[in-house]
């Protein structure tokens, strides 16, 4: 029989597929320029001929650019941006990651497993946006009478907590906050934190993570952190 010597909350929770939507793959530069040029030209009510005239290229060449059939030179890209009255970086934006929108129907957000799950903390993932500059992730957390306090979570970035129901003492470093319905707390999540005492259960609160790093594994927790 295998014995787990780790104290509660420190053991790794199993990964849950479907709990975290994957980011769409980045587009090529040609695809990004094609899509952005086509969308911005249409939004400005310009025809292919009109924009081509502004840029100083043929209508046929512009058509090829908009259909990602050719690679535009840097000079042409700069001229396109000026013709569309845009920052040149706008034409490359889709080559990073597409703009995402994650909709969670009331009561249908998927349950996910985190380290706190081992302590009776219940999590619903309301969405996730992973970009090159970081990760944004909101969780709906429910604590019951059977849940164990654990003020020792720790991870990179910042966190925002908003209480919808119940009463708890929430600890951040050496400070403890009595949190009731409508109370909120914003803090640096590199400091140890978490529910220190459940006063009136059930406790339901929104926990929003904002990190400066993309997750190492988009389907599981980072192995070097004590995240919720």
C-alpha cells in the first residue's frame, strides 16, 4: 500500500481535460496580414481598387495579399497600415493569438480539479484566456462544512477574491480578513494565502487569477506552485 507523506493540499491533483480551453494556434504572418487588411478595408468602406491606389500597388497584388497568396514586403505592409490609418502592429496581431471570448452559461461551468480539491474545495472554471503576456482565469469556488481551511496557497501573479455567499476568514501573509457577502480582496498571490477559517458555510466566492506567465501545461497545474 502506497503511503502519501505530503500534508493535505500539497499533493498534486489529477489533471482534468475539458476544464481548461486551449488557446487557438497562432496564425502565420501572411494569414494575419490578410485577415486584418480585409477586415479593416471592409470596415472603412474601401474597395480593393481604392485601397490599392492609396498603397501604391495593383488591385491584383492587394487581392493576393488579402487571400494570403503572397508575402508582402515590409515596405508594402507599412504602406497598408498608412492606407488603412492603423498602427502597423495591428496587421500582425492575429499572428499572436486570436481574440477569444469564453461564455459560461449559469450553472453549466465545468468542474475542475485543483490542489484544494483534496481538501473539499469545489471549483468551477468560468473560462481561461492564455496570451503571450500571461494568463487570466476566473474560478467559482465553493466551501462546505466538510471543507478544510488551507491558507498556504502560493503562485505567481495577482488574485482577486469576491464573496457571493457565506462568511470566512481569508489569510494573506500575516493578515487575516473577515470576508462576508459582497466583500472583496485584491492581493499579490506570491504571498501565501487562502481560506483560514470557514465561519458560515457554504461559502461561495469568485477567485480571479492574473499571471505574467503562460501555464507550462494548459491541461494541468504548474508543478512548481501551490495554486488553488
